[in-house]
């Protein structure tokens, strides 16, 4: 009962900070929407595809290459008008393409610095999910950063659906930090964005007249060639802990400084019953890694270390208050 009461006091005193308290000004979001475009494609089989894009420089629109795949025709729609691209820059591995559209009357966004991103940092996305005629905004936080090719793929809690591929991910100041690109399968999907650093690099690349159509994004590679960040998801979702431990251990050997490799290895160890190994690994994680804080608090509760659990939850409460509350119902059950 004492632990449960302490948890309730902790959550009450700290409160529940959220985007509602620090949401970017409506004027900023409105202005940014003016730089988001809808992309229409006609496929070679006569089908119709849609995606999103963002103006990253004068007459230049960044989107995902997979939005343009198999296209027989491409149009960029903005302010009730449509524009045909005249050339393209391609980075198929990272699934980023930049279209040149002449006389596009849209202001470019400010390109941010994705090298300074942090876990649980507030972000928001603007794009065209599905059928809405106007761009939509979703809010979230950064949940993971995966070092890759001199940058880091970003996973956020800001969801997106069909049509939002190629939409823009912004920091709280409205600077572009990424391009929403793909999500994991399953009900509890993970949402991944390609970093703006790769967009900046592509702006220096040569242009061609047509989309090459022969590229393959890293997320669409054969299973054993995909990044570890993708290979751990299915075993985790299916609770195949031995497989997860094997993959995460390989990942940790290849990238010993990658926080996510350490976390997934710890998660597997925890569910396989080795709490000592899991606890040691969770403690190695980034101090802003909310999933590790929650998991380690869970272990502390199991081991009867109430003071350490409360310390961990206090840290978690300042970062992700919704996650901190996950232990309260469990404590309430124990206290009854």
C-alpha cells in the first residue's frame, strides 16, 4: 500500500505535461502547411497512387522514392493547382527523392539539425493521410534513434497512414528534421522517419529527367539484409524471446554504442527470466530512454526495491508521464 500511495503522490505532484501545454503556435503550423504538397501518380498498370511531400528549397520537393515507384506520370498538387516535375534527384537506399517543379509558388521550410535530436523530444508531422483534402497534423515524441550511414533513423509516436509517406516531421520550432517513410507491421506499429541530413546531402546530387524505377529502399531489402532496427520488431511482437536475444546480441556486437541494441537485448533477457542481466543492460541505456526506465522500474518492483523504483519512475514521469502511469494499476492490485 505504501508504494502505491507514493506512486500516486508522485504522479499528482509532477502532473501530466503534454503537447497541450507546449503545442507550437497555430500560426506556425498554418504556415508550415503551406509548404506541404500532395503527390499523385498514375502507375503503369493504370492505378492511382498518392503520397505527400515538403518543399525543401526553391522549386524542390522532397518525398519518398517509393511514392514514385512504378509511376507512369507524376503530379504535385498545391493550392488547387497541379505541377509536373521536370527532373528528380534519387537516393533509393534511404527512400528519399527530390523533385524539381518549375514555378512552384510555395515557400521552403527551414531545414533543421537532426544530429542534436534527443529521446522524448517533442515533434509533429504534417501530411496528407488517406483522403482528406487538407494536410493534417499529428503530435508525438521521439521514441528511438537508430544510427545508420552517418545519421540516425528516427522512430516517433507520431503516427501516419497511407498517403502520408513523404510527409514532413518537424521539431517544436518548426524546423524539418525528417521525412515520414515507413512503419512496422502489426497492430502496435512503429513509425520511422528518414533524417533531414540525407535530404541535405541529396540536394547536392545530380538530377536526372526520370525516376529510375530500379532502386530498393533499405526497409524493402531481403530480411537478412535489413537493418537490425527492423529485424527485432517481429520477434518482439510475437514474444519469440530466444530469437530476439540472438538478433539483439548480434546487433550489440556490431554496434556496441547503439542504445536500441542494448535495450532489445535487455528486453529478451528479462522475458527469459535473467533479471540480473536485464537490469545491468537497462542501466546502460540513455538516461532519456523511457522504455528502459519503465522496464528497470518494473524489475525494481519485482525485487522489492521500492526506493529505486520510485526514483526511476520520477525520472520517467518527467519524460513520458503516460508510461509512468503503467505501473500504477499493478501497484493498486497489489495493495488491495
